[in-house]
């Protein structure tokens, strides 16, 4: 899954980008849980499924709400 697709799905769930972090990372916030996560933006490179699962866990989003990770 690429960063753009992840962002699209997070926005649909109500998450917001707070700011840019260090390097190619962005800081995202989930207002429904009050949790924050740093997400790498590797451009056209895919994020590993384990990385996406860890981001969802940090933001407090269930896999059922997010949908399949490709």
C-alpha cells in the first residue's frame, strides 16, 4: 500500500494530518481516539503490511474499520 492510498483511507475515517515530521514522515492525528502516529511517505514505494498495521494500532483504528491491507 502506498502512502497516498493510506492517506485517502485515513481521511475517510476522520484522521487529520497535523504537520510534517522529520525527513519524509508526516504526523497524523485521530480525533476519535486522541492518538497520534508518524507515517513515512516513501513516494511510489509500498509501505510494508506490518508498518500499516502498526500505524493503525498507534491511531487506534480497527482492521475491520480500515478494510483490507494490500
